[in-house]
C-alpha cells in the first residue's frame, strides 16, 4: 500500500467521538441545486435553507461561483463550502496528467531511504500513456510512429460526462481534428478563438474486463476534509456503469467509432459490493485473491492521485471536497484511472440510485459535522468510521480494524437504507422506511451484483 514517513495511526470508533446536544443546532444552508443534495440538507435536523448571499453557515456552491468569488470572499470561522480553491489541479484532465508525471519523476529521483526510487515511482503509473494536445503534438507523433495501428482516445480537457470524446487510429484523424470548426477553442463569450480546443490523447485500454461482453467503469467516492495534513475518507459504496453495446476491437467497429465520435453511454447501474460476493469474480474460485488485490489497488490508486497534488493544493479550513473517481479495470484486474470529478453527478436516475446517493451525502455531512456533535479533529484526531466512510489516510495510511482479512474496506458491507423520500416525491413516513429497510436487507439487493 502507500508508504509514509508517518506511523500508521490506530482507529478511533465513531461512538467515542462525542455527545449529541439536546437540541439540534440551526444550520443555514444555501444552494442553487434541486436534487439529492438539496433533499439531504433539508431533511437534516436543524438545517434551514436561506437565500441570503452572506448570512449562511454552509454553501453548496458550483465551481464557476468558486472561481469568480472565492478570492474576494471573507468567511467566518464557522462557514463551510464544498470545494477547495484549486481543485482543478486534480480534476482537469491535462493538469491531472501533468501532476502524475511530475510525481513519478520526483519520486524516482528521491532517495530510497526517503520513500523514493524507481520501484516506488512505478506505483504512480495510474493513467494510460497520455499527451496534451496541441502542446505535445510532436511527442505524440513520435509515440504513434513507434506503435502503428494503436487505438487512442481523445478527450477535451474542460468537458465532462463523455462530451467531445472520440477514438483515433490514424494520424490523419488528428489533422482533421485540428481543422474541425466544431472543436475550436472558445472564449468566455462562446465565440471561437484561434487554435483547437485543448485535448488529452490517451492510449485506449484494448483489453478491458467485461461483464456479459460489455465494458463498464466504476464510480467510487473519496472525501478530502483537509490537505495539510492530508485527510482522506473513502466510501464503501461504489457502482458500475455499463455500456449499451457489446465491446469489440474489430477493425470495422473501431473504424466506425473513429468516424462517428462516440461517447460511452451508461444505461445500467449495479451495486459494487464486497469482493467475495461480486459475481463476475466468484468463478473460478482461485480468482478470489486477485479480486481482493484489485480492490486494494483501487484504494491505493485513489490515495496516490491525492498524494500527487497534496503539496500544491491550497488548504483552507472552511473547505472540503467530495471527489468522484472513474476507474476502468483491465483483463489482468489492474485498475486504471480515467478521470476525477470535483462535481460528480449527484442527481439520481432511479430509486436505488437515489437511496445510494442520499446515504452517501448524509454520511459526508456527518463527517463534516456542521452541527459540532464531535470534538474537532485538531483535538481528538479524525474519526475512523462514519457511516459508509472509512478513514484511509491521515498524514499517512490508516490501518483497518480487520487488516488481517482485507487491506481495504472499499466494497465492504454497508446497507443501502431507503431514503426518507421516494425518488422525485415528498418525504416518506417512518413506518414505510422501516418496512422497506427490512425488505431490502432480506432480499439481499444491497449485496448482489449483476
């Protein structure tokens, strides 16, 4: 796992954190969202929505507001927002690649006695071979010539949700991209400016792990509450997103994808649960150990990406951030980092999706602890387990309570409780929630995989 100069800290139980006040503290929150995020905040005891631009305790802001107003903002001691100022060092595709390459070089040059060396640096090889275009066009051309016929995927650095992604397997397609008016860089007013839009070109993972012949990626969540010391929680719940079509690397199919500028469509979601119950890995039985190792590597990937930018992130006690990781597993069960989102989609598509995200957000607010139910981390250290969140890094790796069995709690059992609202409807009565919770646990739907 992750090496550190800091010793591994013991785990502190959630219940030992503090006592609950008799009356819930009133938390004035502000948000422009009308999705799961808003529902969770409205349902938390003592939380009240406000439209005031200044008189609020918590503001769920978007990154555009942050970039425009953060520098001129004065925050009171008790005010919190949900983004760090320069989150883009981690969440912009080109900067993520740059920072990972920098971390690999620095680690390779560092003395072995200080946790460096080429062997340790290789652990930061988390992203497929990548180049930033048009700046690194010459370097990419040389790499392309060394590996003719290789398929590459083009991704715009400033877009999300699959927009603008397409495949290439010929240099002529790069030249076409540079001249395509639809892909020109645009200014703040939306008008085209000189030169093409910045893109990342990455070697396409040609041997992804498939389920039912379909490609999928994994969405997992990490919560950073502080960058100095780096404090990271990972949620036990993640989910898979499947392509609509059967995966193929046939020349004809690749040619069609190169000319039609496809985007990966996710039409089906399924719970990612304890590795021992994940069906695709259960047979043959000798695959159980590689599966556990893959889950450990996913957690390590998530932490190392954060470690790579920790020294350049602007820490602010008023900020925290929930990151959504997109991860692909290849046929060797090796995880690859696709991207990290500072604003992962928290709008639900189904009741199951709503229940999962509702619980995730509730757990996140319990960690942030706006109500001040628990002693601050500066006094008692961070709590090691809060709902579905496990503390995995606190100025160094954190040992799990059952480390003799698993090295990671990602995918470990944590019930998906029915939210107090039906998806898209009003709050549900407590009796209904209790009945559905019993149903959910009896049917085992929280631990089944497709």
